[in-house]
């Protein structure tokens, strides 16, 4: 059932009363608008009007946000020649939009009765269902008007040959009626012959000329299919589907009139062509312009009517880069029916899309609504990172991660700023079988030492242990964190830490911790530990004081001298030793440097237990220590120590070995041999 309502339209009457002026009005307009109406309501035809002849004028009142449709008659006998009556209907923008048939306004123009102007002081009640009965010509004039209005280079002035007054008015009103609201407000026409535009402020003006002054446009383009549909729509009364379609979408364009013909073709293509052809046509229409409403509606329609999931994928592929907001309800309803391969394709074509684009929105939506296991099955190298950025929980699924150690490390480096993955999570997911590049990437995002890191060193590969060790020793605070965990650290881990210390560390902190680590390793490994541990352990002993210093030296001195004598230290280990031994020792032989540094650190003549003589159990190295002591303190002092009652029997045996030759039988009796 059609609802009928009244639209109230203001009116103004102009005429002659000791000059052309406003005689009556139902509205009070601003002075600028009144001045414009005063000019345009006066005779603007090229010649004087005959009695009973009239013409229509339509133009915008921009300053008042109104539009005028006016009829002008000759004033007739008894008035000055050239005097006119003009009855103007003042349409606000709402009325201009709501009136379905602007041609029906013709019936509301009234020729004024002399001296009776009261009827013009109240608004006119226009019934919204009013329609005009006239038929509009569909010949060459109408086609020419449409081509000038909506061609590839739309004109501001639409010039048509004159016909009868009735035909000219009906054609002008029909063209106005077919326009969308925005163009209606910017349109002006004059049905009389006028040589002057009188300063009309309108973006589009329709004028009529005598035949002899009119020529067809020599560059007019061939008649496209869209013109045929517009021509067919032109005589129709009231709103039509085509007018509603154009009104909804042309306003998105910066040059809306240029879009009319392509959109008209699109409207009728949708009824006869496959949806994918219509969708492709839209992209060619815009020519770089954004038409979000049109694209959005066509996509929704396409998703509703798509007969297969492949059609849905094709729609998304075509429009994925469009910057529009779209309710993805229709797409969500179909996702459950997508096969694994179809779902993967949909993710693949949407993951590389620009921000705020349709593809980006779809990709994010799919990531949010889909279960993790479905996403894991659809992951590819190209979309792995975008998926992880939008659904961080995927990082907790082992199958989501690439198999390559390098690829894992690159992915971890890319998500580093987001703090969505760390070493502890990695160990939970991958276990201890983590590649060294992955571990390096994870440690870049790890600030402090944790038990998990220590367990990774203990249970990971040698390469992983080396990487973690280097990360620990380069920051003293991290290394200090091992103090409460040293009992659980295996000799192999101590060796890795020592190698890292030699390559990356500085030896001015945590010597007591090194003592505990090395001594624990010696005890667990039954005195067989790596050379790096021996080197770092001995330098730590030199930097400690008191009994802990000697305890550590006794654990590492003999095996370190053994490695030195047999040239088993690496270049880095020798360089580290030489760099941290006392600078005052002048000798090029590293074994002598070790011996001399021990004697200087633990001088035997100041200690009842003989100091440096207590750190070795090897007769050869003990002899070297004794010789060094003798060269520094003299043989007599050693003899005095041998005769001292405070020296233990064990130490006296060592002194005898140092001071003089003894039989092989005596040598075999030394327990330390």
C-alpha cells in the first residue's frame, strides 16, 4: 500500500508595481537570494512575450539552500511593455529529493489575478503521489541532451534546438526528474530563447536555441547501450530502479556525470551477465576512483548469489585491494563448506593485501573465527607471518612452525617486538631439539637467565650449548645467576661456558662462581674436564684469595700443565692465558709462566702448608715449582722448611724430592706419583 503525504512548497510572486518587484511571498529569504530572484523573475527572453505565452525557469538559490522553479507570463494590457508576472515555487532540498515527479509541479503555477495576491502568501500543499500525464519525446533531441549531460566530457551548458514550448518544458522537466538529488540541486534550465545566462550559479544549465543557430556536436561519441536504457527510462513517472541505482552510487565519484552511462550499463548487465563480468566492469568504471558503496553492494549481492565456493574466491580475488568496509556475514556463513584447499586459497589471496582493504579485512576475519587446527593446515610460507601477527596463539602449535631452523629464526626475529613468543615457550613446543639459529633468535628477545635456559644448555646440542653460553657470559648479571644452579651443570656445559668466557667474556667478576663450577665439574668428571675449563679455572684461582684460591688451583694446575706440555691448548686458550697471567712474568714459555705465576700467587715461605707446592701432585711439575721457588728464595730457605717441626710429613716428602736426588724406590713411595 502506497503512503500518500503532503509536501509544503513555498512560493513567491514577482510583477510590475511602479517597477518590477516582489509582490507576495510565503517565505522570507535573505537579501542575496531575493536579489537573484528579482533579476531572474524579470523578462529574460530575447524578445517580449505575447499575451498568453509563458516560459519556465529553474535555478539554484545557493545562499538559501533552496531551488526555484518559476513560470513567467507577459503582464498583458494595462502594463508597461515588457512587464511580466513570475510565479516561483521555492523547493527546499528535502522537497527536491522527495518529489517523485518534478514535472507534476507545472499544474501548481497560477496566473495572478489583478490586485489579488493573497494566494501567494501561504505554502502550496503538494501531494507526493501527483504525477504528470505528459509523454516525453524520445527522439534525437533527447538523445543529444543525454549525450551532452553524461558523455565522457560532460558539458556545463546543454544546448538543444527549440521545439514547441510544451515539448521543451516537458523534456527539461523529464531530464531534471531523471537526475539524482545532488545534480537536481545543481541544475538550471530556461525554456525561452535567451542570449544571456544572467550569472546563473549552476554546474549544469540547459538552454534552447533556434534551429538556425544550432549544430550537432561534431565530437559526440557513438550511442552506447547505456544511452538506450536512459532514453527508455526518461518518460517514466516517479522513482525508477535505474534512478535509485544511479542516485545511490554516482555520488561516490568526483565526476558523477561521467559515471552515469557505465553505471546504467552495469545495472542492466547484472540481469543478463555472470556476476564475475559485472564485478570486473566495476573496476574499469572507477578508473582510479574509489566507489566503496557500489563495490560493497555488488560484493554482497555476489556472495549471496555465488553458486560455488570458487565463485566466492573469484569475487574476493577481484576486489581484495578495494578500501571498503563490508559486513562479512555472508562469507562467514559459507566458510564451513570450504574444503582445505579452498580455504588455503582464500587465505593466500587475502594475506598480501593493503591495510584497510577488503582482502585485509577478510584475512583478519578468517583468522579470528577459524579454529587453530584449520589455520595450521592452511599455512604457507607467504602468509605464515601475517597469520601469526593476527592470531598469536598459533605460535603455541608445533605444526604451525616451519621445519627449517633458518626459517624459524627469521620468523622469530620478525615477531620480536610483539613479545608473543619466548625461549620458555619454544622449549615447551619443540623440546630441546631446537636449532642453533632458532635459539639465537630467541635469546635476542630474552633479558634474564632462567632455569629453562640452563636446562637447554644441559640437554641441547653442543652448538646450542655454545650459543647459550656466549649469551650468558657476555652479561655479568646473567652469569651471576648461575650461582644457585651450579650443582646441576654438567662438565660439558662448564666447558661450553669456559669456551664462551675465553671468546667473549672479561675475567673481572664471578671468580668464586667459576671456582664452584670448575670444581664441581672436576668432581663429576673424575678429574677429566676440558681445556677451556682448566684455563678459566686457573685464571679464576689467581684472582681469588685464601683457601678457595688454593682449592681451585689444586683442581686444575696439573691437568692444565699436562695440556700445555703436550701442546693441546688452542690458540684462543693460550692467548687468554697469556693475557690474564701477571704481566711481570718475563718468559715466552707458557709452562714457565704458569709455574712462576703459581709461586708468586702462593709463596710457600709465608705459609705453613708450603703454598704453591701444594697445588701439584705430579713429580715433574712439582720439580718445576721447586726450582722456581729455589731461584726466587734460595735453597737454604727450603732446607730450613724441611727441618721445621711445623711442616707435615707429606710436605717434607715433597721438599726432599725437590732438594735432592732420591732413589727410584723412594720415588715410587710418593703417593702423588
